[in-house]
C-alpha cells in the first residue's frame, strides 16, 4: 500500500471458527467497538467495583486519582495505536513484537502472554461465583458449584458456536454495561453531586499519584481487540477509532461513578460500591440488578480473552482457529471441576503468576517499540518517550504483582 502499512491477511474462514470456503466477511466497525468496550475491564466492573476499592484511602481525591489513571494509560495506549497504524493481523501483540524483534522474541512474548490469559480464563469464574455474586444475590452460595461449571460451559459454547455468536454476545454485554454504568453515574451524580474536593489533592499528592497509577493498570485488557486486526477491512482506522472511543467512554463512565463517592465514603468501602449506591437510592432490586451486571461485565472480559487467545495461537502456531478454539475450550472445561477442589486456594495460587506473566509480556511489547519505530523511520523522540512511560507502567504492574506474591 502507498502508506507503507503492513497488513497481515485476514485468516480464511478459520477466523470464523472453522467454516470452510472463501474468506469471511470483515468485522464491522461497530462490532469491533463492542469488543473494545467489553474488553476494558469491563467498564462496569471498573466503575462499580474495582476503581472505588483501589481509590480507598484517597477517596476524597477520587476524581483527581481517576483523571491521573486515564492520563497514565495514554502511554501504553499510544504505543498500541502507533503500532497498529503500521502492523495488523491475528497475532496482535505477537505481530507487533515480531515486526520489531523477530519471530523468536515474539514467540517468547506470546508464550508468556498465553500462560497469563489461560490462567485468567480458568480462575476468574471463581472470582465471579465465590467473591462477587454472594455480595449481591442472597442465597447464591447454594448455586456456587453449578455456576462454577455452567459459566465455563456457556463461554466455551459461545466460542464454538462461531465468530458471529461471540461478537454478538460481546456487543450485547458492551451495550448492557454502558447502560448500567450510565444509570450508576446518573444516580451517583444526582444524589451525591460532583464534589469539587474530589478533584483536589486533599488526600495528598503522593497518595493521589499512587492511587492513579494503580488504577491505570485496570485498563490493560484494552489490548485484547488488537488480535482482531487481521479480520478488519480498514484495520488502522478501525482500531484507532474503536480503541480510542472505547477508552474515552470508559474513562467518562468511571470518573462519574468514582468522583461522587467523595461525598459518601461509606458506600465506597462496601463490597460492591456500585450495587450499594443503587440499593441506597433506588432500592434493593436495583442493587441486585447492577451487581449481576457487574458479574456479567467480568464474564465479558473472559470471553474477549478467549477470542484473543484463539487468534494469537493460530497466528503464532500456524494452526487453524477452529482447532485452537476446541483445544482451549477442552482445557477450560477440564479445569473447571478441578477448581472446585479448593476454589479459594487455587484462585490465590493462579492469580499471582498470571499477573506476573501478564506484565512481563506487556513489558516486552513496550520495550521493543523504539526498535520498530527506528526501522519504520518514525520520529524517535516520541517513540522513546512513549516506550519509557509505557515500560514504567508495566514495571509498576509487575511490582504490584510481585508484591502481592510476597504478601
């Protein structure tokens, strides 16, 4: 192409989970946007559960801490977007590293990333069933064993059903999250307002920066849609618009959910702050509903990771996507009953190495970016700046993971 963009070919109908024949239809911009929204956290889980918990002791400056987190994450997002403007394909981050440092380094990065997300897919169901749902659904504990098996079955079933089923499911989850997060924002702002103090440094500048940096780590799954680059008609344009739009939307939803809590810190310190806010001002039914929606938000990230894994393993291993989908599905279904042996203990054992592997894999991506920029004749000052900040971001994530491991 005249622009010099390297576009890897879309996988044949393996990209549609094993149908044969001519290449499948490209994924539309709106479908990609749905995947992007569902992948970031998802946004409802961040707004209604995780971000308020991380803000914690700096809640009186929660609005400012949230803004800091959004600014910090611009560096890794910028690296991904600059890279995707030149390289696209089913390999996602693997393809980026391969273009910069060669196949061997890319395979190492892909192996570490795969290890991280295979574990995530397995242990996150335990988080949903044993940590989240009991807080919002009375009597859910009696359903924990069936749900621990049914959720993985449902996710694998969607994947095996085909690409359209996966994209529609992710799109519906994205739309539902935006709707529920909008309701949460409306209720929070309507009843608590937007305290000016929330955007000040009342909690201490150092504490606010630390809280913002930690919150920024929540957005790392925004990179999952990059693995669909080989199935887009205009990958550079679609990825730029889809990821940027999803990020801005998510940032606004999170900010409007967290900042008002400066006026009601007791709500922020509940198990599920979003559910507590709606239960307080709209009734218990609303609280239960958004709690279930938050659980579905987390489930959407599992599905997005499954999609990304199939693309990565197909590109790196040069295997048909259909076979990869079935293999990952078999792994997930085999692991589900094993998790029942000791859900809490196994969850703790898997979470920590998974997080360490995640940040190591991202660190490789960010570290090799200047080499790619140099090869493509890009301006090196911005490349080194983005790389340095993004590497610091990944090192911070790695430090948090190692600290958790040692705690």
